[in-house]
């Protein structure tokens, strides 16, 4: 019997995922969403759905989505075993804020994300390309 067959479950940050690829209820698993690329993907999907389906064209959508995703990931972590101390929870919340900001800026692009957070119009007056702006 192979090592993989004997060890069907592999713990990943308090989440149990099937090591052999079976019994996965979804294409994108919870373990994948708890990673940086998974969280950025979730924010991007929410942003595009709100933009295209619900016709909500606002920078508030990715901002809110990034912090909600970050909060959910933090909540997932603080409810896992072993239970973190109150100090670890508060420090984790601070780290979740930093991570959520990083997710937001990566999804929107650093320049656009900073402009959206500061209230500046994201349309840049700087020319792109050559001296003629083309």
C-alpha cells in the first residue's frame, strides 16, 4: 500500500482536504480560498459579478469584498483548534487587515487601489507611452 493511500487526509491550516483528490465537493476548495491567490480570485469574482450582473460600477465593491474575505479568513483561523489566545486573536485581526489591504491592492492594481482608498479619481492625467501620450 502506498504512502498516499495510508494517509488519506492531510491537515492544512486546520482544514482537512482529501490527499488523493477524491471526495472534493467543489472545484475551488476552502483550502484554496484560504490562500492569497484564492482570496484574490474570490474578490475578483465578486467584483466582476457585481459589475456585470448587478450593474454596480463602484470601487466600493472590491474594497468591501476584500475586507469581508479577509475577515472570513481571520474568523476561520480563530475558530480552529487549538483555540488562539485573546492576544493572538487581536494580532491576527491586525494581520487580517494588512492581508485584506494587500488583496485589495493586488486585485485593483496598486495605483488604482491607492487612488480609490484615498478618494482620488483613478483616471491618471499622466501620458502613457511616448511624449504624445500614445
